[in-house]
C-alpha cells in the first residue's frame, strides 16, 4: 500500500500529455491488466477538478481492453442530464457506460460506527451510531475501482475527496446526513483546510473497516487558477491506494488553495458560474469559504445568475424552505422539536453552514429562477442581479481587493477553488 504516482508543486502546471502518462502509470502500478473497471468521478459541480478529463482519458485508453462502468459520485446532488454529462466528460464517452447513484435506495449497509465512537469524535456533543452505507455497485465483482477527484478545502470534512468520495459521493442517507451534522457541530471554522478532522476520521473508519478488500485506487488532483492566463492549472496529481496519497495532495492543496489575508474585507463579492451553481446547496460555498475572512458587520454579495432552487434534492429543498438559514441556535432547536428535520440532519447541517450567525449580512442576487420572496423567506437579503452586475461587473474585476466607485471590495470569481481566512486566526495543523 503506497503512493503510486505523484507530481506537482505550487507553481507547476501539468499538461494534458503529462496527465495521460500519469493516468497510464497509475493503472500500470495497480498491477491490473484487464477485466472490469469502475470509475467514480465527481459530477459537473466539480467541473474544475479535471476529473472529467481523467475519466475521458481512461475510457480512451482502456475501452477496448476493459469493461468500463462510470458512476458519478453525486452524493445528494441531482442526476446528470445530457448537458451536464457533455460539460463534464465531453461527447466521446459512451453514455451507455454511466450509472446513476441513488443515495436513498441503491445502497447497502455494511455495518456501523458506534455511538461511543461518535461521542468521542464530537467531544460528547452527539450520541448516535452511523450506518456505513455505500452503493451496491461497489461489490459487483470489479477488478479495479478508481476513485477520482480534487483535494481542496471543504466545509464538512476539512479537505475534500479521498474517502469522502466513497462515504458521501456514493454513500447512503444515514452516513451522509449524520456526518454532515457531525461537521456542523464541530464547527466548519475548526475543520476547513485541515486533513485530520472528526468527519475525516469517520470516513476513513468506514472505508478502512468495510471496504478494505475492494481493489480501490485513488486519483487525486490539486487545481488552482493561473493568474497569468486566468485558466485553471493542474498543480498536482497523486495516485495510490492508502492515506498517504491523500496527505500528499492535501499538503499541496493547503499551499495552493488557502488564501490568507492580513486584514478582513468589509465587503466580499462572489460570482457563481451559472453552469456550476444552480442551488444554494452548492452556491453557499460563497458563505462557507469566506466566513473565516469577512469582517464583523460586513457584507457578502452573492451574484447567482443560475440559481433555480435551494436544495439539489427535493427533500432537502423542502427543509431549507421550511426552516431557513437562521443560525445554529435556531437550527438545533428545530432539530430537537421537529421529526422531519431530525431525520434530515444533512439538511440541518447545511442550514448551519449557510448562516452567518448574525455576524455579517448575506445578500443573494438570483436570476429569474428564484424570486425575492423566496430569497427573503429563507433568511437572506435580496439584491437585484442586473443592478449588482452593473455595479460589480465580473469582467472588470480582478481576484482579491478592488476599488469600485471609491468603494473597496474583495472579489472572488469561484468560491469552490479555495478557502479565504485571516492569517492571524488561521492555525495550520
């Protein structure tokens, strides 16, 4: 068990030809020469991960010598349509290869993490067992299972991917809901940008205990925007079959994706690409990833032209509409008093993450898919998108501090690409 392939650095930019060789070398190092291959990439909401391109390369290289199935690791997200599949994987990957993950119905329960373990992880705040559930396809006699994705700071687990791609990406409702609530109780400010967190320990326990006999290999990328070109650059590629590959990728991600500021911006403006962000469930990365930087009594302006719903899942959407983003005390009280939210702890966690806890104001500026009344009903301020785009034109703003009509703002073009925090308050592991 080890790292198979590793390449990268803060200033590196891995080319497509280099990526092809790294992918080829990974399969060769696995020792597998043919049979049945299962690919587990993320969906189009992780467009910048280059996992789509890696999937395309694998299909190009091995479609004639392997039987290949592809299951996008949707978690609770909506299934991908033809437009999303084409955006993420291109037109040449046969659609017959794709399988859809149903997080509610297509999973098997392998065992559980005990309530004693969860009490330990939560510092005594939670007392429940967690069912370790994954999609049953993992046990369909595959000779090689490739889990593909990007390592980047994450609000629930600390750093995205690795075992999260299995326990959440193709996981079941119990572990998804309860792990997210564990992260909310632990506090996202205490988790983001850290490789070792209570939620990570839960995910690692699930994989190490119940999936240890599967032929799992991880392909992990580290991505960032190249300031000279404005394009996404692959800073690192890491593959292997144990935790060392994750730690190597996470170390580079901290150096690459963590933006430490010397002073807190009073106003942060975040743009949500309409192809990537269609819900507050995803769009609230604008809240999660900036909350460690923004000033007290500051403003967060979210430009969301593609917004059409709150939750990617109908059940989660209903919970958001009913209970709103109204802070931790309100949400914990609602969990205690309402069975529907108590049985949807993932949604409860999301409501906590999406609130500023009254510390700063959040103004959502949606396109025509969501009304002022809807935005205000869940606890956000409403902003007119056209007026805000005229005032804060993404085409004329640079990443970071800008001055617009005498007003200083901090601009972020994609909150999924990093984590913003105050240097004085962020203590790295």
